[in-house]
């Protein structure tokens, strides 16, 4: 099958007025059961973090009962030029790309072109007959004891093939930080999903499929991106553009924004002395040719709010249906028992994992300032989305330096502003 590549490049030359063409409109906090005065504590929480030195700036957004009731830019989008943050600043999403990829897969599930229990090899034959890396018996080997600096291990046959569901729930064992992940091939500068993903079929799995929850940060959801290409007959960027991004009015969302573009927020990292320094490679995980549904997308807070509100509405926005209501409920259901608890920075209790998103099963046990049934995901650079059906609310914070304390303070500031 030949697929003509169509690169999704975000247009950033002209400033676009916030809320101009979006499905979500601005509303008064009081009309949505929130206190405008108490929402002001979001600004105070962000300022405390900025004064402490991280991040450089942020954009915060709260939508409740279908209206955007808080939308503010804070701090700077670029420290060197002292350029103020703007509401329509463009952020690298990193892993906050994953819920979009999950939704893309579920569109094809709705259409019967993909099944959750389909083996990955149905779409990518190289994933047939995969092996699992297991430690060799005897004394534990130090890291680097094997050939090429990688730990030594034996290979056994996988008990079953990995499935689409395994990838969506991080139960595949593919490049998830274990022994087999050491054999993940490097991705070349000219690689596409079509050229690179088949190579992952030769990577040993880190555990038997479905037996553990271990985060596959890049490989798993990039494989899902390729599955979308194969099942739809379109490049992944074109599929997203036609089926989600354009219809939702997500005009500033795509896979690449050139470094130096006017509204692209600068990516920073913390130094050992707690200062911020500009990351040398400002592309992050984005690329104009490799459409990583695991972490390569860029977006704005307003754009992402359209997508999140569609999910909160049960798959519909502005009279157009993107996903079935029960399909969205399935995405937000716990598919992994208690296996996610304590993993990858998750709380030790009270959590579940759905299809591409974490789920808060017990707010008290998890210690999170979210309602029961809240779901969403975050990105490594500091972006975070929570969708709360019980409160009919979407909350988004965008940063370009991961600052976990601020993300939690933002959630608390939103929670204390609810008065109805």
C-alpha cells in the first residue's frame, strides 16, 4: 500500500484571537457554579511557582458546563527575550498526545476497522511471533555486563500476541524500560512511521503481554499511530486532520512548529542548581516527517479544550459526533485492575488505567484533588489535562518545564473554587 505523505505543520505566522473560531465559548464563572474570586487563587498559585524559578510561564484553562470560565496566560514564553506568555501560545504536548491517539484508534474501532483484541500483527506482520526477554538464572548481572553495554538475558516465546488493547493500556511490554527495551533501534532522521515501526517487531518484550502495567513512553503509541495509517489508508497526520483536528477547530494543533515561530513557547530544563536553561533541541519530540502519536504533537490550551470537551460530552461537540457515547465510556473505564497503582509516579492507591488515560477511582485513596471518575494524562514537558464527568469540567495547564507541584496546586485551586 502506498501512502502519500502530507505533513501537518502548524501555521503560527499570524496571531489568532482566542476563542474566535472555537466550539467552546467564554462564560461567567458564577453561571457555571464557580466563584470568580476564588478562581483568582489559580493566578496566585502560578505566581508562587514562577517566583520560585519554574516554569518560565504557563497557560491555565478551566471549562465547566460547556463554558470556558477561566483562561489566563502567566509569566514568560521566552526568558531570553522577556516575551510575555500569550493565551494562544503553542506548546509541545509530549505524552499529552496519547489521548488524541487513543481517540483516533477508537474512531476506527467504532467503524469496525480495528478491534481492541486484534493482534498487532494483523496490521504490522513483523509483530508476529515476538519474544520476551527474561533474566538468566544465577547471580544478578550488573548493568552493562552484556554485549554492547546492555544487560544479558535469554529469550522465550510470548504466551500470546500483543494486541491493540495491550498497547492502549501499557500492558504490551514493548520498550517499557525492562530488559528487552535495550534492543530498541535508533530512529533515523528520515524515518517515517512506515519505515521505522516494523523494526520494533524484533524488539524483545519486557514481560509477558497483559501481566503487568509498565509505561511504554514512545514505542507503544507510535505503533498505534502506524496501525491507524494501515487501517485507514492515510498518513497519521492526515487522518487526524480530517477526522478530529479540522472538524474540532483545532487550528494550531499538529506535529511540528518550527523553532522560533512567534507563538511557540520555549522549552526549558532545570539545571542542577535549580536554574532554567534553554533546551538545545527545541523540536522536542515533534517532527515534520515522523508523526509520533506517543509524544510528537503541538497544541494550544484552547485547541486541546475542544478535544477534551468533546470527550466530556460523550464523543460529541457542536452537533457533530466523533465517537460513540459508550466508546468514550470504555476509554474512561479501568482496564488494568490495580496494576497501575504505584507505577510511573502514580499514587500507590486509588488509580486505574483506561485506554490511553489514567482514571481516578478513589480520590481520597489517591490523594488527588479530583472527583471520582476523573480521567486524563500529562506530558513530560509540563502539559496536563483532566476531564471530570462528575463536575462537568475540563481543566488544562500548559508549561514547557515539568513542574509537578504547580500542576497539583492548580488542581487544588480549581477544586476550592467550586461553589455549586
